[in-house]
């Protein structure tokens, strides 16, 4: 399922990423960060500077129609657009994907 309105408040996502740092990213997201030529500090800054205008869509996971993930397309310090997928759960990673769009 998809929708065009974010499921999560972006400021809450950003606060959680600031608090958890690199631990907020999945292993897959960290590989994507590296493949874009960024370090983790830059990736955290990208997420923490995302704006509502960077929002693309919200969608449920393949495994559960109850778990939502918001997708953003922010600009990175290298000038490339990123595909950033986030979810806000207490028991898991926040940044699910971080790769070149």
C-alpha cells in the first residue's frame, strides 16, 4: 500500500537519528552511504536536514501492511539525490535504505 502523506513526523525521525547516530542505520543503508562516497557523519546530516519538500511517498513493508516506511529524496553534499527510506520504531533501525536515487 502507498500514500502521498508521510506516516512519521520528520522532526521525530531526525531527533531519533541524532540520538542514535550510526546505530540508526541498517547495514544495507551503511553500504549505500559508503557507495555514495559519504561518511556516516555526512549521512546523518543529510537525514537531519531533510525537508517535507524532499518527501516522495509512504509505503508499507512487503512483510506487513501495518509497518510504514517513508521515502525521501534529499540532496547530498556530493550534489547527488539520495533515496532514503525511514521508519520509526523503538525496536529497530530507523534508516532502512540510503542509496543513490
